[in-house]
C-alpha cells in the first residue's frame, strides 16, 4: 500500500502531530495514522484504513480531503476491485 506513504508528508496546522503508516501484510490491513499533542490534549486516530478482502481493496475509512480512491496508483491498477465502505 505504497499509496499511503505520500500522505505522511502532510502535517496538521495545529499541535505537534506525527503522521505514520502501519502495514500489516499478514492480515491485509493498512492504515494512515496520526498521533501527538495539541496543547494539553493527546490526539490519536486513523486518517485512512484499507483492507484487502477476497482480492478487492476495501476502503474502510477515508478521512482525506480528496479520497484515496481517486489516487492514480489505486485507480490504474485496481479498476473494478475497489469497495468503499
């Protein structure tokens, strides 16, 4: 899921927030995560969660502005195999 890696360069305008990717090839789970501090508040959450199920890409959650399904890397190689939850 190299399509998630470019999103790690984006940093929220608030707080000291780190963006990372988590790849679990054994269970076919891929996530873009953010965690860190905004003042006294600790923030942690998934920005994108993707799973591979029965040969299809399932976008479980997509909190990006444009949507990862519109990413050229996904649409070129995976036409007809994307499911958006």
